């Protein structure tokens, strides 16, 4: 799994012009499920994200996790994170899991976030064309892989 984590002041997802999810301060996660990923990767990354100290404390230092701060998470499935553009000009997506494998693992990842104490976990719509809007905070952007 590969995750692009962005600290945000707010983020939302719309499908066909209709807003389906939104959060205030917290984390936007773009989540790519790779071929060969399983429950272990989903659980490990969920615990890592929930405990990662990237949100500001009272002094403005990156010292709080999303659980400690009470912030939300907006998780968006994005198979293109597994794109390989090392050869040619068109990315190859053979490293991405099939939708039949990726969707349940993405759902498990979100459930694991909730189980790790994240108060609000919102999602996009798996497989849909989505408009993702965000107000980046910092900016703080971190790539996580397992």
C-alpha cells in the first residue's frame, strides 16, 4: 500500500457535482492498494497514520496525532498512486491491485483507522471519478508505504 498523507485545514470529495464527504482540520489520505497487499499492510498503515504526530500542538509544533487532536480523516482510494512511469510516456498500473482485491482492503484500512481511535473517517466513492478539494495546512505532505 502507498499513502500520500496531507495535513489539511479542510477537505472534501464530490462525485458528479454532489459533495459526498467532507472534514475540517485533519488528514487527507490518498490510498493506493498494491497487488500482493493484504490485511497486515492495511492494519499496519492504519495504526501508523492514526499515531503519526504531524498535527500542531498549542505551540504550533508537529507534536499531535489525529487521534490526540480529535481531527478527521478523509480517505480516498487512488490506484494511480501505483503507476510506474519509468518506461515510455504512459504509466503502467500493473502494480495496482484489482478492484475486487483493493476495495475490501481499502474498507478494512478505514475500519482499522476507526478502531485505532480516529473519531471521524470519511471516504470518497471507490472507483468513481472524484473531485477532491483541500486547503493544505503547512503544507505537510508525507508518503507512507508498506
